[in-house]
């Protein structure tokens, strides 16, 4: 059987795994082969798993929740360690926004549907505001930093090398670190059938993820140069951003599921998803166990 692994630029572990031999080596040990399927938007991961385009994928915290809400029967396989400095909510250095409550009635740029939605929705909820009614969420673009500095928008969620570049260039201030609000983990998930019928394959893939992380941690400059050439930005900014990541794969814990459930409940209240989600359903059942 060939195992198709989804890869997109926003998931660093899978991005580097697709450029290394670890998936092929680990899957060969359980009698399978690995291929990679590249796509551009991690929000599509649940649908690609369901229609069989991919067998395994990874995103930030939001797409698995929206996948469940859309009826995709996913199973969590692993998560990264928390990434507290992966991203930040930026405001203009001398602008009027000093607290999250000052965002009421303003426009915020973010990657809608990514972990950034979780960050903003949770920060607003903690402040007694609503993602649905108290801000205008607009998809970020290449001009987000300039729009922020000019006062056209009130805030922007930046991540990775874009965050490093914005802070280096100045004129912006960190209102919230990602780690102030959410754990911001990479999340890896698969179809239920694969998780429950071939746990050895999932375990092999998790081992490959950790090997890719080990490589990136040990080779930050090479990793940065690869990303800069392929995705843009400078190798220096990429290296700074990559060194801020934990590069460690962890098991799916009750604490992680609880944080995902909190996100799901906020998304329902704000209308970001249309129906309640029971996050704990996205775990593999043991033999003979029925899903509640």
C-alpha cells in the first residue's frame, strides 16, 4: 500500500519531511511506501483525507476542528510541543490599540481558518468580545505589515519569518504573543480507518515526523535557506523563526483535547462553525470500543 502524505508550506515538520527520506524509511519497515501530495491551503486537509487524496496530514489547531464540524471522521495522531513564539498579534507601535478590548470595531488581518483564527477568537472571548460581531476579520496578504503601519488596519497576526521581518523593520508592537493565549501546536491527523486498522503505519509516520524535527533542529541554517529559496523572505529571518520552534513531537493528551474543545465551543458561539463539535470523538477506538 502507498501512503500519501499531505504537505503544504504552513506546516514546517511536513515541509521538511517531504525533502528528506525519513517517511520512506519508516514506512518501508512496516511494508509500505510513501509519496507526498503538495497543496496550498491546510484548511482543505480534512476534505482531502475524506476523499482519499491524502492519508495523513498536518495543520495548526483550527483545521481539525472545522474538519470535524464539516463531518470529516478524522483521528488525531500526534501534536508538536507548544510554539509560544511562533506568532504574535501585532499593532502599530504608536497606534491607539493598547489592549484587546481596543480592537472592538476594528479590522484585523489574519490567515482565516488557520490557527490564527483560534488565537483571535480566544483572545476576544477572554476579553468579553466576539469574533463574529466585534471585529472585521480580513484575510492577510503581502501588504498587511504596510497597512498596519499606515493605520489602515488595527492589528495583524504575523508568524514565522514575516513576524521576524516586521519586528526587525520596526513601527509595530506585540500586543499578544501566541503563547499568551493558546499553545499553538502543529497537529497531525489521519482518517479513522487508517488509524484503527493500521496503527503501525501511523506510528511509523510519527517516528518520521520526529526525525524530520530532529534534522531541522540540527540544521537551522540549511533549513532556512531551503525555505527562503522556495517560499521567499531572507534566510536570516527564516533561521530566526525556525530556531524559535520547539521541534518536538508529542502524544495527543487530554489537555490538548480540552484546549481544542474550548476552541470548538468558541467557534460555535461565534458562528465560525455551524454545529457543535465533540473533539474527543477524534481519537482512535480500541478493539471492540464503540464511538459515543
